[in-house]
C-alpha cells in the first residue's frame, strides 16, 4: 500500500469540482479544499475526511480511498443543497481524472447523508470511493 497518491487524488477531485460549471453556478464558485476564515458563504462545498486501505496486487502499489465531499447551506430546506450534491455526483461518479502521480482505476459514488445541524444549517455529506494505483 501507498498513501502517496492521496495528494494527487485530492488535487484532481478538487480541480474537477472547481471546473464544473453547473456546480459553480449552484454554489457561486464557493468550493473549498480548506474553509476560509471569517464569515462563510450561504452555500458552499468542502472536501472532507478520507480513509485509505491497501489494495496492491503484488506488482503495483494500490489503495482504496473513501472520501467525503460536503455541501453546507444556511438556506432553509434541503433543495438547494440537493441540487449541488447532484452536480457533485454527476461531476465525480465514474469520472476519468488524471492524477499528477499514478493513475485512477475508478471513482464511484457510495452514499450520501443529509442532516440538519445547529444554527439552522443543512449539510449533505457525499462519500465516494476511488481505486488508485502507483505504477
């Protein structure tokens, strides 16, 4: 196993989300790798936690990456967040991303969870699974 492809995968995922015009229009291009300081926008997308497990095949180092992309909004109701979550799913599910190192074998949507948080926030966490190989 190698964790070395975590950075290149994150970079490719972030670039794919930033370049998606539909998603950008839905969240006013508020797509973050790290949350900015100060007041947060009314709706935004943020990269979240990741877990990685070994998936080498004996000839190449490989790994399974399960990672979360979140939509957070102050808007009442979930509709705006669900539209943004749908755009994220469209942009990433089975995407053919090019990594700066290694290669992406596949990228799949796994699950989503919509929750109400304190202060009236709505949040949707989308979990994706990527298989990468370092050759």
